[in-house]
């Protein structure tokens, strides 16, 4: 744990639609970084939605209320109303985002004044909350970009209407201009924002990281293996969100190619908007070597990550996959799991520098099948890749290291400060 020093104490308001106990990379990142900043002595308040992910159902204790204030690991949390549903349609998603945008503004007005207002996107609409609150409450508006919107929504066919795309692009640039500083999670995002005219001095990199104490190598659970009928199986697993970006069709084609290898089993753990569609496709293909497991609470995630002999980190083939680094890459490496990565660009560079697995072209089922067979037949290589991955993230991507960088950025832009933040991008 990072020891508190005599550094300046900041009052920081974080606006994030996702926060624990919700699961997923966004909630985990925000929760762990907020905790790390609190341990460093800063006053932390988070405005977030009533928990409802992944099923779109608000817990009973929040129903019939507009706001609820509570404490999470010493962090002041203001939870606010959101229109929750399975978000299957464009209209439902917009209501989901806009309802939180409005309620978060009113929720944050119940709080004190702040030095920093950090809005973390997606969705873009939290940026409007952050900007307006910086005017109403004072404080410097910092915009965190964890995904490039609206490009990602367009490439995943979530956003098609020309007028909506035009409006989203205008909103994106408005927020980039109004933010005092912008935090991104990959070097590729820096290049993307600079190409749109955002000055380099205005952008800092705080990568996704991983809690090294939580995500760690652990023996496979004999009890869970037995319950899932996976004893003596070579397990190829995916643990995470079953969304539109992952490209499961290619995984299923790979499983179809390998169905003759009776010891190889594919295990998919998680939930998301495409789960039902993917389960139906696997059934139509008659894939008895593919097993779906429900999303697990954080307390059980390590157990299911540890079942894997090989971990899949897939993504559909779009331009964004060249500048995206999935958070699950770090988590699986931290658990000592060899990786088969279907994400090119920056993520591939990390994997190859770490010597932690095999890159295969996104949505290329044949390459994926060959990579699985190579690792299946080479236990020594499995161990080497797993060991290398753990060592690499310990050195470069621990959550504490990223919290140090975030603190440095926020201290450098806080009122009365004029110190350049730490920067490890080289971009």
C-alpha cells in the first residue's frame, strides 16, 4: 500500500457511470484509482449510478429513490437515479446515458466544492456533467477518455443515424476544447486526439493497470472443475464482457475446427448485450466443446481466471483495435496465464515485449486454432509465457504505478500548481 506523505491534499470529485459493486473494467479502474488516491491523503467523492450492470436491474434498496449517499472503502459515494434496462435498442441506451447525466449533476450539487472534477468516459455525456459542474461548483474540469467515442460506436454499428453521428462528433470536440486536461489510456489515443487538433501538452497517459495483490497466479479449483465437468480438460477461456467488440463468431469457428481434440474445452465466463445471441449461435453450430458460465462477482473472478490453461483476449477487426489495449490483457497476464491475443497494434506490442503469448490476426479462426494447438502440445512454453506475463505487468502496469501517474497529473494542474506531470508515453 502506498504510504501517505506530506504532498498537497486535493479535493477530487469523480463522475463515473460505472462503479463497484458493478463489475467490468470501467468500474474496476475507477474504484481502484479512487481508493489509491484516498490512501494518498486526498478527499475523494464519486458520483455514480444506482448499481444495475450487467442485467439492467436496480437493486431493491435503491428503488423509488433519486439519490443515496454512502461510503465505499472510505470514499464518499453519491449514487443517483438511472433509467436501467438491458439497453438492447439505441433509444434505451440514450435514455440510460442521459438519465445519469442529468441525475449526476443534481447529485453532485449536494456535495462540497472541489479542486478537480474528473469525468470518466464513455459515455460522452458524463463529460457534460463534469463541464457544467466545474462552472456551478468550481474546480478544474478533467476529462478521462477510456474509449474513443463516437468512433467506437460507429465501427460496432451501434450508431448509424447521420445526424446523431454529427451531434456526437460535435459533442466530442466541445468536451476536448472545454477540458483543462485530458487523460487517456493508450498511446494510440494520444495520436488520435492530436490528429483532431488537441494540443499534446493537454493530454496525459494513465494506462489501465491491475491490482497485483488480487490478480495473481492461483491453483485451479478442483471443486469448480468438477462442478463444470472440466476435469482433465485443456481449458481455453474468455472471462469478461460479452459485448459487440469481442468477435465471438471467430472463436466459435475455431472451436468447430478443434472439436476433434476431445481434451480441449472453450469456457466463456461473463455477461453482456451479445450473450444470448452468442449462446444461440454456439447451439446452432452444435459446439459441445463450448461452455458458457454466468458472470461472477469480483470475489470469484480469480477462481474462474485460474481455470484457464490459455486465456483469449479477442477483438473484432476495426481501426480502433490498433489503438486499444483491453484491460483483461493485464489481468490475465497478472494471473500468470499465457495469452492468445487477437488485438493488433499497441496491445500486440505489449504482448510481444513481454513474451507472454501468441498474437493472431483478429477474427482469424485458423490462426487461433493453430496457436491453441501449439500451446496445447508445448507445456514448457505455456509456463514460460505465463511467468513472463506476470513479471512484465508487475514491472510496468501495476495499479499503484498508474495511481502515481494520475496523482502527478492532478497535482500538476490543481489551482496554484505549475509543475509538469510525470509522463512515460514518449508520444
